[in-house]
C-alpha cells in the first residue's frame, strides 16, 4: 500500500492491447501502490475484439491480461494492490469469470467485480454491418465495485481516464458535484492512460533521456484532486514538464475535455516540476459533463489491397507514370474495377546514393471495395504480370496478396440517461450508477488573449522542432496535433506565427480539410484538430500513417523563419 494514507497512489501497467507484458510485475514490485490500472482498449481494438467475438461468443476480451495475472495476481494480493482494467472489452463478465479461474488455480483468494452496460449493440438501429456499439462510461461503476471491497475490477468500454478517476472517487468519497476534484483525477488519468508516453516514450526531445526501458507512470492523487505524476525509483525514462505536457495534449481537442462524470478545463491546468521525475498537476477546474455520452460504432467497411512498387535510380517520375498507366489499364479491363484506387509517390530517393535503398522511391497503390474479388487477384495478378514488362529494376516490397478486410469507426452521441451503467459487485449484486445530476452542453470556448509578440529581430530558416515539441494522435477520422513551446519567449513567437493558415502551408495534406486551432496559454501550447485526415478512422488505414502518430514530428521537421534569439 502507499506510504502516505492521505494520498492515493495509482500506477499504470498497460497503454494498449499488446503493451510490455512484464509491466504488471514491474509495477507491483517496483514500489508502493494502492491501485494498478491497465488500459487495453482503443478504437481499432474494439474492432479486433468484435471479430474475435464473431468466431467465439465467449471471447471478446484482452486475453493477454489473463496471462499477466497468472504471474501477478498473487503479488497484487500480497501487497494489497487493487487492479482496475478495461481489458473486459466486449465481454467484461466473461473476463471476470476467467479471473476467478486464474485465482482458483493459483490458490489466491480475490474478490472480483465488473462493470457492464456499455454494450449497446442489442439496442439496434445502428444501420447495417455494425460489429460493435459501445458507450464510453465514467468512473461510477468502478467506484461502486471498489467500495464493495473488490480486489479486481474489470470493465468494458469506459473512458481511459475513468480507470483512475473511478478509483479516486471510491477512495476519497467524492460526490458528483465535486467537479474540481473529479477534473483533477481525470487529468491525472489522461496522463497515465498511455503508459510510457508519460515517461519519455514517443517524446519529441527523446535524446535527453535514457529510453532503453522507460518505467511506467504513477500518480499520487490527493483529496483535493491535485496530483503528482512520477514513476518508481530506478526505472528508465523521465517525468518532466515536457513529457506531461505532451501527454495532456495527446488525442484532445479544445480547452474543454469532456467525459461522463466531468468536463475538465485543460486551459486551467498548471504544471510544476517539484523535483526530478515529479510533476504536479494543480489546479484543474471542472464543469458539469455534457448530457450525452460518446458511443463508438465499428463495422467492417470492406476489403483493401496494397502494392508498393520500388523505383530505383534515374527517371523516377517517368517510371511511376509507366507502371501507373499499366496498372490502371489492367484495372479498367477488369470485370469489376475497385471502387477506390489511390496512388502516392514517396520520394525517399536521393542522388548519387551509396546504398541502393537510399536510391529508391516508393510508389504505393491502395485499392478498396465492398467485394473481396475486386481487390484480390485483379490487383495482385496485374502487379505480378508486370514483373518483366515494366520499368527497369521492377520489384515490389512484398508479394501482393488477396486483400484484407478493413474497418470503419464512427462516433455518435447517446443520451446518458438511456445507458444502463451497472456495477456487478463481488457477491453478484447489481448496482446502477446514475448519470450526472447536472449537465452542461459542450460549447467551444473562445480563444484567450495571445501573449505579447516578440519584438521584430533577425530570423533564420530552421526546423520548427528546434524550438517546439509536438505530439499527435487519432480520434475517429480526425487527427490532433498538439504543439508546445519550450520557453516563454518561444511561446510568444509560436502563438502568433503558427496560425491555421501557416499550419496548412506546412502540412499540405491538411490544406483542403477543416482545421481548428485551440490556444492553451498555461501549457504554452496550441492544439490543432484536423477533421477527416484519417478518413473513416484508424482501422480504415486511409493514409501512410493511419493513426496520425507522426504528423507532429512531420510538422516539427518543416522549416520556418525562426527568430535568432530562440535559436
């Protein structure tokens, strides 16, 4: 248990389905904890679990969590650490039963509870082909399970931050109207939810830290909702103002970060570096949540196939034009031309290269259709048949296949009062978790006043990333790109210089899409939301970087006229 009874120490051992397997043991043995969380769900994961459930109705949960428990459940009980996880996916009751079986085999006595009600598929009315339909629940059900004495709480689709905020509600006895406290816990939960992204993983200035094996993060939460983000002593990585800022910006939009229990005002968040690897988050202002919950729908969107042609040496544009004409003619002659045909040419080649790969460009063909036959042999056969009949040096990165299914994600709003959020306690009792008594429609805040601009001075053409960090991610078909300045002077320049117009100029792929800029002065940050960049969502694999993970790093690599005083 935690050393200070006034604090709740919550750690994280998973940021996604497939994260570091031994993290659960590392967190249990690395230092004191009260609660250990694990986040296994993402939009793509729900589609994967939906397909699993089609094959076997008893599945639909994260199987790797059970294997982790075989090693770690006894440790957790021995150390008095409660486990809260959304690994239940589409079948939290099934996973709860499986946890009991693991405990019985290990000879460990544990009380297991689960949260249900998020699965809305049976409600119907979602249209054809919907594979999963799940509302994002809050922390109320988790809190009820913990108050009833559960040692392990398994949920389905809750918000990622609810794993932390639900545990904090139970520990401190917060009421629904304790909005500032809830908002503080949500902010801490958002920082923890992606695991080592809070301790230096995927961090713009990674060279400053030892990232061979970054430790997983933990939060010390106080009764007033304030928290300190840290990690176990002796673990790799780092917790800094920068790493916490980056994660606060990840997969968010405006100043209002809405959830089922509270809307956290990100524009009120202040960060303080208390000591090495200790960053305080306080204060955080909370507002009543919106009257609706977000629900995620996934469906099988159709079939896709992909061929990447390698173009080496001279005349790359002409070689690309030749093979494109040849493939297009074959597709036109097919009985069923694919409904969508997309070409992209990546000029990864350079002149007079010493290495063949560096002399090569990549021409990527992606096709989609509702009919597998339209993207299968029609495409792969045409590509293979060109092996001796196209541009000089013809080859592809991998043999073309018969096509694979792809998914589509859609977010819809549902009335919170119509979602049956229930806690199933260790003794089997079902307890309903009521929606928030007060709600507030989610409205975009007007942007605050900008800081005074820097005085005019000499500039130098240089990459933006020399003075700013960035982190980007996905939300359905949209992408967000959070950009923050490392210094106050840098912020005074960035806030005025990186406008929506300049953003579109630097990232031409966004030029024809809606882009919204949000200003967060306390974090010295701008957050850009690009609607439609990811098409129909991550599972649709609409672009080279389907989850927009590297869009921020692309932006940092673009050159701007930067004041010399910043460089």
